[in-house]
């Protein structure tokens, strides 16, 4: 399965420390094994899944969408203003 990153996702990952990146890689492996593990959004965000996990003490949300052959990692970040940023990105 191919994994693609959006520019927004790649920028956030660059700001993480090595330990945080290692934790993120483990979470991405979980998503690759079972892409339906996240919660699918409704309404105008249909088809986008949210996977929640913690890095150290901070809870992160990872938004992604997938087909049978690929996973697109859309956004990563804490909950604050998260869905508003996502709607701006989708438009």
C-alpha cells in the first residue's frame, strides 16, 4: 500500500522531535494494517477518517483518507481549531 503526505502534514512532521516521529511512525503502521480503525467524519468531510492518539501527554489527531491501494495522510495536530483548518484546506 502506498502512503502519501499532504504538504500540511509534512510541515507538521518536520517540527516533531525524533522521539515524537518514532511514535508517529508506529501509529501510521497501525493505520496501514487496518485503515478503518479511525472514525469517519460526516457531512462535507465524508470519506475522511480521524485517528486519535497520544504523543507524550498531548493528544493528536491524524486525518487521512484511503482507497484499496493508497493512504493519504492529510493533517496532524492537536485538537485546537483542527476541523476549521481542515475545512480551509479542503476548500
